[in-house]
């Protein structure tokens, strides 16, 4: 019974991973959102990235291997900043 539970937990983790909500600083236009999205999607393990210009946020779905630092580094390389709002 324990092996089945562990297997289901691993499967759920691989399927769902983590969801990060980041405050993105320095965006001035819609083109900025595209640059941030492209940078986030370039991080290995990122499954999806949605960037909202008006709210100045990014919602990023990743696998468990992705760290906050890797997301922040990718965003900072494009000239913007990223601070965590939430992680689930």
C-alpha cells in the first residue's frame, strides 16, 4: 500500500509541479511581456509562463527542479526584476 501511495505522489508531482507567481519590475510595454515570457520559458523545467503587463506579474508552472533563483536570473538577464509573490 505504501508503494502505491508513493508512486501516486511522484506522479502528481511530475504532472503538476510548482506554480510561482512573480512580481515583475521594469516592464514598460507589451513587448516587455514577450521578452520576460521568452526568458522564463528558456529555463529548463518551465512548462508554462503567463506574463500580465497591467498587473506586472508572471505566473510560471514548473517541475520540481526549478528554483526561484533560476527564474529570477532568467528575468534579470532581460533587464527586469522578479520577486516572489507566491509558490504552490
